[in-house]
C-alpha cells in the first residue's frame, strides 16, 4: 500500500506539474511571437543593406516597473491592505536617508504627501519628489542599500517572460536599455540582477554634489514625453560614439499608456529601410483611441519567485 500510495502521489505530482506548465505556456507563449518579427526585421535590415552586421547597432527600450518588475521598485507592491514587498523609498526612509521624513512615522507621512502630489497635482511633480526627498544622502550608501534590496527581495518579482526576452535580445546582438520613471539611483542598482551594465539604465536623476544627492534635477525627467526625449538622446549619443554605424531602435516595451505610450509609439511608427519595429504593451488594460492598432497587447503573470518554488 505504501508503494501504491507513493506511486499515486508521484503521478498526481507529475500531473499537476504538467498542468502548471500547460497553463504557463498558454499565458506566456507570446514571447517567441514577439521576438520573431524583431529578429526578422534585424535580419532584413542587414540583408537589404548589403553591409556587414558590424555596421549596425540595434537597440531595444524597456520601461522597468510593471514591465520587468511586477509592482514598483520605488513604491513597493500591495495586495489590498497588505504589503507584498516594500519599495526603495520606504527602505531608504526607514534607514534614515531622508532629512524630511524621519522616525517611525516617516514613511507614513511621506506616503500621504507623495500620493497627494500624484493625485492632485501631477506625476510630473510626484515622481521626481522621490529622489529629491533623499537630498543630502550619501550616494554610495544609497546604492548599496538598493543593491541589497534588489538582490534579496525585488529580483524575485521579475516577470519570467520579460527576463526571457531581455536575454534573447542580448544574445541576438540587440542592446537593451531601460528608461524608468523611478529614481535613477534605484533602477541602476538592478543592473547586476539583470546581467546588464548600469550605463544602460536611465531613471529620474538628481545632480550629485560632493557624493551626495541634491534636489536639482537633470533633464529630461524620464516620464511620459521625457522618456521619448531620453530615448532619442541615447540613440544620438550611441551614434556619436560609433561613427559610421547605423543605430536603430527595433523594439519598445512598457505597461502604461500615460507613462510609456509616447516612447513606445515613437519606436513603433519609425519608417525603417526594411521591416517594422515592434512595441509591446504588457498588462496595459484598455487601449486609448490614440494608441489603437499600434502596439502588441500581452498579459504576463509568472514571476521568478513562483518559478523557483516549483
């Protein structure tokens, strides 16, 4: 009976494993169908140019929060009234890196002020406020705090499909760049967990003075149209540093029409010599009329922590 019970348990375990993989592949099967036209366009551009592949530099641009990371690295992630994980804003305040928000009630007071800015004034003021409220904090100490939080917590909430596509793009000589509305000092710290150089990460920047964060912003502010401005500057800077090479944006990925729509539309509507660039909206919800029929719409749910527990 024990042998029979063991076999039955093993059979049921195998069944549920196969069932899980069936639903996983059904949910996340979009990855190869997204990558295929990107690779086809890359090859068509090379073939039709008559040039060596080395004459091209191909780029892909990503939002970070909600696109690579489920949730938000600055704000954290909640389910109802329960925090799934804390964000880096809270982590920094609780570790004493804000002169504005101190003590046990520091984060609660910040959250009230931040949400008031976001909802009643505008995201253009709310998002920069996060690095600005850390004015005076030592840059290296904040970086180390963020590195630890990404390594121990946040990397577990990366979308499996996004990680897969990032990896495959890099393997096919398409450089991934991240343009985020989170603080630059926050998103830069994710670089080791994604196997990319910190130079590929661009968030909202404040000027660093005497190794400390200031309130003074570096422009553009990487939100909405500011993301498009940053994307264009990256392309221009890459071209300037690589004379004689063609720099082409092949793909864009985001999760918000208000925050990511402009830069994704810019990429999707380029007129390339061959093929077509691809822009992918992940978990974006209802499509506004101005973005109808421009983006590929997909849903993602599987995250690393779920994969690791199988």
